[in-house]
C-alpha cells in the first residue's frame, strides 16, 4: 500500500485498502462555510438527530460573503449562528478568515487524519499531511451526525520531485505546470501524491497552495508525502524543479497554462493577491518585497486579501500593510474576497485580471467576458507594478 491507502485503511479500521474498495472512514473534522453550511444545516435537521458526533470537531466559518452583500447572505450567517448556539459547534465570523486557512491555524488535523469540508478545495490540508476530501452539503450533514464518510479508495498518481526550484518559482507555479501536463480530466477520481527530495524545497504554506488546486486537475485527494518514493501507485512521474519557470493560466481554465514569458506584455486592469490558495503570510511577503518603495501602475486596481486575521495581524506588525497601501494598493478584510464572485472587486467585460486565486472560469469574478489569468503572488505583484503581465525577478 502507498501512504494514502494506509491512511484510509487506518481511518476505516481495516487492515488494507486497495483502489476501488468502498470504505466507511472515521473523520477527524467536519466543516462548512456560509455558502454550503445553510444547506447542510437544513439537511441535518431533516435527518432528525439531536446532536452532532462531536461539537469540538464541527466547524462553521463565514468567509465567502463577508461583510454580507445581500439579505440572503446575511440570513445564511444567522442560520449558522443559530445552529452553533444550539449544538455547541465552533463558529468563526466577522472577518476571521478563509475556511482552509482557519482550519490550519485553529483546528489542524494530524498527518494521516481525514478532514471533510463542504468545499471543493478541501485538499488544501494535504499540504500538512492530512487527507482532505471535499463533499456536498448532503454528505456533510451525514458526516456531522455520524463522524463518518463513505468513499471509494482512489488510484494514486505520484509526482516524484527532485532538484531545487529557481527563486522566482513557487508552489503555484508547480501546480499550474502540472495542469498543463494533466489537463482537467486525467486525475478525476484519482489522488495526486508528491514525494521526493524536492518536496523539502517547499515550506508547508507552499505545499498548501499546491494541494489547494489539485481539484482543478480533477484530483479527489492531493497530498505531500515524504522524500521516499511510494509503492503501489498507478503511475509515477519524475519532475526536476530546477528546470521550472514561472507559469500562468490563461482564460478560461486553470489548466490552460503557459510560461509567463509567453504572455508577457499583456495589459491588465486588476491584480488580486489572496484567497485560500495564496493569502498566507509567505504570499504577502512576496507582495511587500516587490512593492517596497514603489507604486503600482495607475491603470491597475490592486487588491490584497489576507487569508486570516492572524495573517493580517502579522502583516501589520511587520509594516507590510503600510508598504502595500503606500504603493497604491488596497488591503481588504480577511476572507475570500473577489474569488467567489459575490462581492469585493468584481469585474466588468473591460477587465483583464491577474489573480492568485484558483479558478478563472467565465463569470468567476463577475463578468462572463472578463479575462482572468492565474499566477503566483510574485508574478501578480510584478504585474501590478508594470501594468502588464511580467515575469518576476529571481532575486530573493
């Protein structure tokens, strides 16, 4: 068995797990946000149970539409508030941050534990060794009641990393590059596992970025393992990090990827750095380093969205918020920001955006005709300064 199969077998209390096998797995944490939680709450009440499986392991987080941009959004918060008070579960709201970042900061699962969240980017926790599975609201309601999830053991595709990445290449570039290799269909219902000596070149925060976007390649589970190559995988690919260069996803797919140099010079109107993909402190550092003593291009609306209040506090302590504001950019409250397309920084048909978020489908940030490119914070910051898509410099 490979490590993913071992973890799932452990969660199911069985001796072994093989691809295609159906398991009923014990979960460590169950969570939902203000878009998915209200539906799950309604389903939970229909089940008719009187308590959740463990109040300390059920987490509700308001992050997608805060502050509320509509009456419906505000009523969703009330539904979560009522449920949290009734069943004693955790509730984070009023700008605490994005669900996947808060799970890392406040309810971090141990390596090998299973986390179930009603959000497609649950794989983020694979960056710190946990198995993250995104589910629908109905499945989440059942998990809240039982503390279990039924799943089919996936085949595992292994990426064995070697070499050292260039200074202007980050986790975002790695996962975008893999999008150019696999597309959006090849990994559907499979797991994506990273091993090899090259993983040491990525801190946990960068690994979280990689795992966050595994779902964009179709992966059911994305996980960083160890430097040792795992057995019993359906496929193993070798990747030399030293040969990599900054990548960018063109409209309208996260897998429509080319090196940044191929679209350099394209004029942009907006830059967004943040979200559950790239709103952590290491991402904000790239922005602050690039913006220090400089000013963003006057034609570029630049929005910086910390992933949590803790990240924002650290930015303030380091003086990064002042650097960013002095450069002419706007620091928004912690949360999803414009990524979900519900408020804050929405686009029109005239906009060309470089964003560090995870999706660039038509209408993702508002207009169906806006062009959204996906890139690393370093590429986004360099682009904000130049007013055109720019390859970031290699200096540390």
